[in-house]
C-alpha cells in the first residue's frame, strides 16, 4: 500500500507541475469496447467528453454534498433533492437535458385510489332476520310489520390525485433513507480521514484514480463503508436522472449524452471505491 501510494503521489506532483505550466491535465483513457476506425474515434471522443463533464460537474456536486456532512449525522432527503435538482438545471443549461424532460421528471405523478362515498339513505327493517326478499314476502303474508330504520347508502368511486414525482420515487429507491429522512454519511472528524478524503477528491478531479483509490483504502473501515454506500446511492440516482435526457445527442446505433454521462459517473466513482489491498482499519 505504501509503495503504491508513493508512486501515485509522484503522479500527482507531475500532474500539478503540468497544470502550473498551463498544460491540460492528463486524464486516463476511457476504456470501452467500440469499433475501430473513424466510428471508434467518434465514440471515444463522446465518451471522453462525458467523462470530463462528470468529473467537472456531477462528481464534485456529489462530493460537496457529502463533504458538508462530515459529523456522521447523515444527509437529509431535502438536501439530496436540492443537489440533484441543481445537477439537472446545470444539465439543461449545458444542453445535456431539455427543460421539458426535467419538468416532466419533477411533476407529480397521477395516482388512482378508491374511496367510499355516501350517496344517500334508504329504509330497511331494523332486525336482520326481517331483511331479504323471502323474509319480506313472509312478513307480508303474515301481516307482520317490522320496524323500519334509516340506513346510509355508499358508492365506491375512483379518485385521481397527485402523488410523488418520478424524481422523488427514484430518490427513495436509490438511497436508503432512515426513519428521520436521512441517509447515512461518514464521520470525518479524525484528521487522518478528513485529509485523505480531501486528497482523494482532488485526485478524482484530476483523473488520478489510482491515488484516489489509495486514499479511500487508507481511511478507517467504517468511513470507507459509509462513503462507498452513500456514493453508490448517489450514483444510482445519477443514472436515474441522466436516463431522462433522451432528446439530445440521440443517433442511430449510438447513446444519448445522458446515457454516457451516467456511465462515466459510475466509472469514476467505482474506480476510487475499487478494492485492492486490504483496507486499513
């Protein structure tokens, strides 16, 4: 682990020197199975563009949300909702998602339920044994006049009402909120874990996945697990959000910008979570 961390630290220094000279940061190549030739080049360029967007926009938004809750008290549903709405607004402004797609995702879904509605009353024999056609005929023949009482009449009707939006439904499925409406977050009060988390985020933004992974593996096991869990939930939600972006960049036999963005966000986060050496406890 120490040797790997040292090698990755060297890469970080080299990357910082490149940036200081005004050069573009070196980003690891996007690996995927694609056709060779011009078609492969076009696909590779689109994937790289999606990766850069994820590194600059999506992942930092997720990291910032988690970073604001380092005391182990969890992240509220309202704050998760606000973060992903902000991500969608950014996608709209950057021509990755249409405003119509965002609005449709956020609008309440219609829900059908049934309810019993009182529509009136009717007179019926007070005693159950006097009710029914046969009993009524018998009473008529015998001349018996049972006591009558008023009874309400009900009708079952279908009711269409506003339910939670598809956005909120996906958020509940993607993240495991507790009874207090919060999702677990790490406790980064220790200087070591706080520093490693900060370095790891910087390395992720620079495309240095190896160092980011080493930082994660050097944190306490409890914080590793909580970070991985909450990040994985955020990535699932990112997939749901980006799936809504269908109208831009759609070509025959190709993926939309949104699909590529969801995949690359998952790849970036997965690389820093990927297990290698045994994590430090």
